């Protein structure tokens, strides 16, 4: 009986935490500059909190490495093109 209660308690806590994190997540939308967008994209990623979404709306060009966070959502509505040096 006690194991079942503890199991339900922990499941309830986990569900509550997931709900709270979703409630406070944000969507950040960026649009391309028409030139190299690497710094724009990286700055937006660096500003994200856990669970936030970065929405890239348009056709982006980059020529350097972009470092992603592990707890973010990346949505591309357009293209990413590696620039020629």
C-alpha cells in the first residue's frame, strides 16, 4: 500500500513539474538579416531558458558553427544555407 502511494505521489510531482515548465516556456521568433545570420541565431539561442522554443522564420545564411542547448526546441520555417567563404 505504501509503495503504491509513493509511486502515485512521485508521478503527480513529475506531471506538475512538466505542466509548470510548459506554462513558463516562451517562443522567440527571429527573421533573417539578408547577410550572415550566425550571430543573430547564436545570440537568440544563448538567451533561451530551458523549454523555450526558437522559431527561425525565413531563409537564413550562416558561416560559423552554431552551438545548440540541450533543453530547447528548434523550429525552422524556411531554410538554412551554409555560406561560401
